[in-house]
C-alpha cells in the first residue's frame, strides 16, 4: 500500500510545479494583454488558468480514488470533489485544502467551466481581470497546502514497506 502513496506524493509534487508554471504563464499573458490591448492574449490567459485548475482537480481525483477510496459522482461531481477535499476523512487523512482555499478555488472552477463552454472571443476581459486579481495568491496557497498533504502522505508510509 505504501508504494502508491509514495507515487501519489511524487505526482502531487510534479503537478504543483506545473500548476505554478500555468499561473505564471497566465500572469505573463495578462501583462501582455494589458500592454498591447491584443485580445488574443486573453485566450492564452484563459487556457493557462484552465490548466492550473485542471492540475488541481487531477490531484483531487487521485486523492479521492487512492486515499479516500470514494469518487464523487453525478452532474455536480466537480463541486462535490472540491468539498470532499476540504473535509477531513477521520482516521484516513486531514483536509487536503482549507475551507478558504476551497472557496477561492470554487471561483476558478466556475471560470474553467465558462472557458470550456464559450468560444475564446466570447470571453470577457472584465471577468478575466477579476480572476487574475486572485490567481497567483490562490494557487500559491493551494500549492502550499497540496505540498503539505504530499508530506503527510510520505510521513504515513512505513519505511520498511517501501524496501
């Protein structure tokens, strides 16, 4: 059982790096849009933010399946998964993210939904400006919490079982 937890911890660490890269790309694209007014940069910003949230959700799905052994189902499974990660599973794991991080991520979940279902030219700069205001601090906070969870996983592994 410990090998999957070690691999999950490593995967979380890898995804955290990619999430940060996606946020930095969004930040760069936003800066380029603001300096040039070229709305094609908004496509890049939206895609990068969508990628950052997708990275978080991939981690949540893995934790749900491998640690909780319970997967959210139904039309609103994305919301249920987010709530699941904000809750402690007694005797199994602490909350993966804080309630505040969950609240902030919920805005990005909604933005990701909009981005997936609109043509890029329909995206509004005003809405992107709102999410960009919170993108870097939100994902930095979430990545810190995910890294702490990865450390929790490693600490829960019996070293004798990994040999």
